C-alpha cells in the first residue's frame, strides 16, 4: 500500500475517533438545535473601557488585558448569562487575522491619515489579541462568551473622505483607525449612496456641511449589501473568528447600522433572498467550525420595529428557519417600552426573543444650552431608572420574550467631557431581579413615552391650536393587579407656559394634581423636568387595562413648547 493511501486511511480513522467534522458531509437538518435558556444578555462595545472612567480605568490610561478582564469580571455573579464583546466597529479585526492583518492596516492608516492608530490598535501591534483575551477570561469565569460583529457601522463616515490637508485646514479629527479599513476606502463604488437626498453644499465649508448633515452622510456612506464582495468581506471575518476561537455563540449586529440596501434598486423579495442565504451561510460556518462538541448559538441584533424589516431584507420567520437561535430585538440607542415584540412573537411563536434595554430613556436637545452636561454633545439624557428596567422586563415577559438584553449599560459612568449631571456606577443589581419573571412581576411600575419612542412621529409634532392627539401605551398588571392610583406626567421643552392642557385615559378625563415629583426616588437628575416644564394628573387604577391603553392629550389653545416625555408611575 502506498504511503499516501496509508496516510489517508489514518486520517479517516482519526476523524472517526476524535469526532471532527468532514465539511462536505454537513447536513443542517441532522444537527440538534437546543433552545437557549439564557435570560440576560450583556453587550460590551469595548470602546467604553477607555472612554469611561471606572473603578478599573482612569482617563488617559492605556488599554491592557487587565482592564479588558475587569470589564468581564464586573458582570460575573450579577445574573447576566451571556457576555457579548463587540471588537471595535466591525471594519478592522481586533483579533489575529489573516484576512486583514493589523500590521497592514496600521501601515496603511498612518500613511493615509497622517496620524497614529488608537490605543486598541497599539495593543494589537504589540502582539495583543482582544478577542482571545476576552474569550479566555469568559472561560476562566464560567461566563458564556459571544462575539458580536457590527455588520455596517456608520460611525465617523461623514469625515471619511477628507484629505490630510483638509483635516488640518478645518481642524477636523481624522476618522478613527477602528472605523475605516482599506477595503472600505478602496471601493467608494460599493457605498449605498442615496439612502437620503442631500442638498448642494453651496457656501458651506466642507466641515460645516459634514456636521450639519452628519447622520445622513454617514448612512449614505456605508456599504451596499447587494454587492457580493461586501457580504463576503464580513463572512471572511466571521469565518476566521469561528475557526480560531472557542466562542459559545456569535451575534450579527444589523442595528449598527440598519441601512443595507438601496431600496430604489432592489425588490423586497431580492433583499430577503440575499439576507436569508447569508444567515444560512453563517449558520453553516458556526456548525462546521465548532472547536468542541458544544452547540454554538447564532443571535441577530435587529430592530424591534417591523416597519424597519423589509428594507433590510429581514424576515423573522425565514431567518428562524435558516438557523437563527436568538433574536435580540433592539431599540438602537434609547430604551423603549413600546415596540412590536408581541406582533413578532405572534408571527413566529417558536422564536426565542429578547428585548433590548439601555442606559437612557430619552436623549433630547434643550433650548437653554447652559443645561448641557457635555462640551462635545448638544444633548441631555434622562437616565434609565430601576423601575423602568423592571417595567420593560415585565411587559416583555408578558408579551412573549424569553429575556432582556442590555446595550450601552456602562455609560452611566463619566465619559467624554461631562461637566455636570449625575455620574454613577451602572446598576448591575437589577439583573438578579429582571432575570426572574415572577420577581419582576412584583416590582413597582414606571411606564413612559417620549419623542424618541414608538410614537415619535406624532409625539414630536408641533403643538398647534386645537391639538388633540391620542397615543398608545401597552401596560401589563403586576402579580396581584394594580392596587393604587397612578400618576401621569407630561414634560414640555422648555415649559408649558400658561397654556391649558387636558388629558384623557381610556376615554376618562383625568384630574390634575400639583404633585409633579418623580414617581420613585432617584439619584439620576440629568434631563429631568421642573415646575415650569412638568404637569401631572391622577390615573385611577380601575381604568387601567392589560394591553393597549389610549392616552388623549388636548391643548385647545396650542402651546409654544413641545412634548418630550410622558410617564406613569403605578403600583
């Protein structure tokens, strides 16, 4: 027998005894797909480790394995089941990559932008491997470690095309080294290009134009997924992570950001076919590359609004059948209690759903700029209170969710150039409550709507003479039902003035009250209203129903301000 034949026979025997997979034998229908039992999913964007001041990191200190370890350690024994790391923004590998080695990226970036790479990049250049460090720490601490990869992140894309001279001339900070790749800049023809129609620049400088239309430019500048090379580039990243790291699961983040196609040049069926095939390919990669006999979970972070799905090629039922184990229904940034979770659950009752929470329930711009908490941001934030987390979780459980995910959670901490407001450690203690549906159902409730919320297009409209609008609020009773009257408040920006306002709840006129205080004690003071901007009404507990409640707001004489927030505290 020839030596080659002997070697082949030996290799086949080795496969049989070790349980290794032969890729051409892959059959997805024969793979057992156990349902995940996870309740709480925690997302770590990695960049927070340096941008936030924390017990383990002071401003200006470099990135290191010890601070990454500490970001994992603080989630241990808190009720969190899965820790997901987002290694950067999905453009540049923060792992040992043969597809796009970091040394090649750093050399190109320094030449193109005439500036140095980030602290994360310097760590990689010294031989570091952020993904390996994270997975190893999760295994040491018995935490389920997932990698979450952003599919089309748009951060900083409004300044991506400036030349080195223009960066200097207009005093623009060059695009971050983790927000752009050579592949991206080599293919300007791969960009979506016309998600938004942009006006001509006219007399504005490039800097003024990029700042004024930042969001629209960013969305136009991300990549078009109808192009096979765009999809394949992400698949290459996914494949090498799955092949080289002993992960428990993988999340495809389609919310950073949710523009994938030029709708005017694609059909709904075409988009769905592309994306469902993509999901099938990722599912196959996960199954074929498992380094152990344990099943690897596939999670997708997707919008919780059904109205966003079609333009992304997203069909929950098709994706579920294609191999998605977990649907992380995302609010994107601002936490919202009102969403399409129930409708999604009714459509695909077997799908495992999670509803996303975050550190803020409202981000808005005050007219009085002296109230701003940051030199670099025009926004105020109302930070999420304990009771608002409890209410979100309870409502989600009642409407078909298996658990709760959390995004941007650590940004309670001091970050950026903040000059006021409450800076606090993240309330990790909430997770041991909201992971338990029975315990969550016993907590005090704090519902809210805002112009960042599900009703946003109608909530934010100008309050003209004869304003008379109705808003929906889904509510679910606690374990033994509501026992006390609630209190509804409306917050105006900048104030109510002397304009009358009348509120009706499920057809019943509410009686006003002088008590405009916060429903529950809180240390988070940023963005809250005052005696000029707040009014309150009593909500009799007997008129509150399980399901959709209708809140009608009437300004017979209009109002100079605008509504930014509405909340109801009830037990």
